[in-house]
C-alpha cells in the first residue's frame, strides 16, 4: 500500500448538487485536519450545472479539490467507487452533497475511526430527516442486509461512512463489476467496523434524487451481487410448493375414491395453477437476473467512465483526460500484446 498523501480524503458523489456543493466544500475546507485533507467530487452526469460549479471550486485556494466528470449517470455507488479509486488519504469519508450530514461531523467521524483503530465506521442517526417512505425502505434494506451480507446485526448502513486506506484499496482494486454495492464490498474485506451517532439535518434544497425505481435497483445490487441466498430461497419455494401439491393430490384422490360424484374444485384448481405459475416465474426471474449480471460483467460493462479530471494548476484549472483503455470497468485495462510472428516452415 502506497504512503498516503493526505490524512483524510472526502469523496462526494454530485448529482443535481449545484445549489449545495459550494457551501459543502467551503465548510469542509474550513476543517482543521492534522496531516491535511483532499476533496474528491465525482460529478455523476448531473443534468444541472454542477460540473461548472465544481470546476470553479477546484480553482479556488484551500484544500485541494479534484473533480471527476463521469461520462454519464452511472449511479451513486459507481460514482463513490470512482472517487475512492482517485483518493489518496489514510482514511476516506463518503458523504452526500445535500448537506443533510453536517460537515462539522466529518472531523469527529475521522478521529473516531483513526483513534479506535477501525477499518470502517458507519454513522447512524437518532432521528432521520428523510421522507417516511425513504425511512421504511431503509429499514427494509437493512433487514435484508442482516441476512444477505456478512455485516454485524443491527448495524445501520449509512452513506456517511469512513473507510481506511486498507479497505479502500481492496474494494477498488478487487471489484470491477458494473453493479457495485459499496457496503457489501466493505464487509467482504473486514469485520472491524465501528458505529457513531451523528446529527442528521433536513434537506435545505430540492428533493432527493432517489426514486423508487433507483432504490429498487440499488436493493437488487445488494440482494443479488453478494449472496446466493435468493437462489436457496427459490429452491425452498420449489420444495414447499411441491410438497403442498403432493398433499393436495392425495386429498383429491381420497375424495374421488370416497365420493360417488367427482369432487368440485374448478376455481381452486385455477388458483393453484396461477399461484404455482407465479412462483415459477419468480424463480426463473431470479435466476435470469443472476445470469444477466454475469453476462454484462463478462462483456465488461463499465463500472464508470471518467471523461475528464479537473484539478488546481498554476492559477487555473488543470484538465486531465484519461486514456481510453484505462477506464474500461473502473480499473486499468491493458491491451494484450500482439502474437509473435510465425516463421515460415523450412522447405
């Protein structure tokens, strides 16, 4: 592991954050972090002018700001992976751009992780200031995570988290798939995890960028990418309904033998057929989702693509354009060497 250039890196995925990211960066630059800090802003194909705002922030004096301009909207966890891969701190904190996590809590979170010797620290809130449906969805996701990924029971998975350089380097170098779930990757690396209660503020601008469909896609990344338990559930469903069908067959045969007239039951028969067909489609869908994700990963669907990188140069913004063959899946990709020319056979 290379020696860190900073004590702390702060990674912020930016999407529709033009109105708040400036205030966030100003507050982060005001923090007194022994060893220095850097700020990495991953602009995730934002449709507003977030990129222009972030480029201006990169040119201003203060703690260095690196701006990653992703080629399109890849999703929050993909943008976080891009920022983590670029960060150089001994610890890295990930946080949103909406100011619901107070920047004043950043230093406390960093010192808690550093002094406690934790590989990762997750925050939790006494009262969340999200909409009711978001809170219900978060509780359901955390309940699923308790059973699907190897995390401590009851640990709240917050996007405001602190990771050591050890964890950061292993999750960015070890996973190239197009559907990253940062928390699942963290628990594949370590169980040395702490928790810290922090304040949570109401959103001061706009509304959440998460829709139900986006939350569902994120839930699928956790549900399918880090466990085979859904496939085991599919097997159990099959066994349970097979046993139920066998029991029903015994009952029908018994009634046919004991009754002088054929047993009535057209409606119940149709209900049974529809239920079994539905279960079969669900099982096939789960298997198909696994196969589809394997297909996309084997075809190197990119985890993220960085169009440009903006940093502070000599009085202006310096622009770096990554080479095409280095961002195929968020990780370096090397073109294979051409085959050696074959000599003609001797006559």
